[in-house]
C-alpha cells in the first residue's frame, strides 16, 4: 500500500468536505417527519431512510471492510439491506422492497452513519491510508452527492403522491422573463472530448476525438410556455412526432402533459417543492421524459443536441451563465434573462446520445466497475446539471443517464439542428 501522496492529496480539505457533505445529507431530511422517511411512492424511488443508510454502507463496504483490519461491523445484515446493485458485493434486497425495511430503526441508521463516519476519520488519523483510500473517499463523497439529488427527486415524488401535497420548502424562485431564444452556430471539425483531470467518473473518460458536422444549439432550454404550445397543438395525440416506444408509453401511461402537471379550467398547474401552483411560462420545462423532449423537437422540425454538441458548446462559449443549484434551497429551476448562453440551466438536459462507452473505455476493476459501466444499455445521456445538483458536483464532461421513459429526475432539454 502506497503512503499518502501529500503533494497531490489535500487531506484536511478532503476531511472537511467529507464532513460537510455527510452533514448536508442529514440537513436535507430536516423538513421531513419521521414517517416521511419510510415512503417509497414509486418503483424508481427509495425511502429516505434507505438513502441515509446506503450512502454509509458505501464507505463501510468499499473502504473500512477492506482497509481497516480492526473494523467491526455494527450489523452484518446491513450488507443485504443497504447494498443497492453491487452484485460482486453480495446479495441485496430487491429495490421495490426497500419500503419494508422497518428495522433497523431511523435511530439505528443515524447511529450507523456516525459510527462509520468516525471510523473513516480514524482511518486517516492512524495514517493507514493510501492514494487508493483517498480516491475511494473522494468517490464516496461524490456518490453521496448523487444520492442527495436522488433524495430530493424522491421527496418530490413522495409528497406529490400524497393528497396533502405537502410543501418541502417555503422558498420560491423570483419571477423573471426568459431570455429570447437564439442559436449559437458551430463549424464542423475534429474536437476533443472527455476528461482525465481531477475527479471524474470513469464514464467521462478516456479523452478522445470526435468529428462534428456544422450545427447550431439553443442558448437556453425550452420553457413551459413553449411546451404548452405543443400540448395545445394536441402534440400528445399526434403519433407522427413520437418514437414508437414513446408513442406506446404515451398511450399506456395516458400521458397528456409532463409529470407533476395538472389542468383545471384551462389553467395549467404543477407541483413544485414549494406548492401546487399555476405554471410560470418563463421557467424551463422540467420533469419530462426523453420521448417528450424528442417529440417536441420533431414538432418544431428540429432535433435534440448530441452529448458531443453540448460539450463542445460548454467548452467553446465563454460568455455563459449558470442557473441555481441545490445550495439555493429552491429545488426548482430559476429563470435568467441575461440573454447569455445558459450552461448549467437548472435542468438536466436530454441529448440525442445513447449512453454508451467512449472509445477506449475499459470497465474499471473493483466496485467502480459496477458504478457506471454496467448501465451502458438502453439509457440516454443527459448533460449539464440541475437545480438540485450540489454546486461543486457539476462539470462540462459529466454524463448523467436515465431511461427514455424516466421523468422523476429534474430533466428538460434544449433544441439544436444541423446547419
Ligand atoms: Fe448508490
């Protein structure tokens, strides 16, 4: 085992971040009542109590179990209950059954969090660490940040599913007019994509070249007002705009508008984390599937951008503005009327790109091998970040991915086309 590489690894900074991110996870539960933390309102969601435990299990399983020989587990059954999908780490409970985990109690889960957290800090203090441990802790911190976003997605779904439509926050974004829609044009050429620098997930590498044809891309995502035009044009009833699987989903799920939308007396409302309220036409449309984004683009006689076009725009447009992140405590995208290029627009943006390995990608050994690589099938890439993504968790090369029918994530899209 190599000693710490003190020149590259800033241990006090890492421990401070570890503590801050772990505290942030707990802080997200403050507006919840105890019973809220057991709800699993849809198969794609998980109880908040499970998120609290699973993010802890990640540190226990992949760091303490391997590197701290004196470590004693609080409860060996946690391996079964709080492993998500790491087949090489042993058996695990079916996702849909996470709502049955009445025991351990919330108190025990919180004790588990503290126990593991202290042992990770001890591991550093005893100087038993290595570059490998350092990297795994960085991965664990980023993993926990991803779960913070998942927790907020799941809370929104859980609260919406209840007739009480409970608000999670009192804060609402300020009103503003959306920037005028304009398109940035790009010349064809061979460009470099991906990253090898600083922390990144394996799916963002290796760095490689890709040729792009001439293209144009919108300065901002599609707004609610623009999307309502599609609905009012009976877009959900016209199969010519829909992919075959999308059309099947529209009919089987009886989709007529985005998730969390409702219509009364010709007025559109949506459930946000603060209220059930009339829709703001200027905000980016959010909580829509790939199928809906794609159908809208076809209705406009345009298309979605590829993930490469998105990354090229991020890299080459210098005068950009970012929307709000989780730290704004709004949990809803804000509107910016600066008429600049929106880089991170407050919504994850669907791209035309299937989630597949980059050229030269090799599935890493160890737990990271199951982190991203095994999902490279039947999902689409989303770029950017959303209003519930932690601020320092975003980057130009980040590749998020969901199934084309998923829409409980904070997803929107922008238009693009060939030139
Ligand atoms: Fe996870």
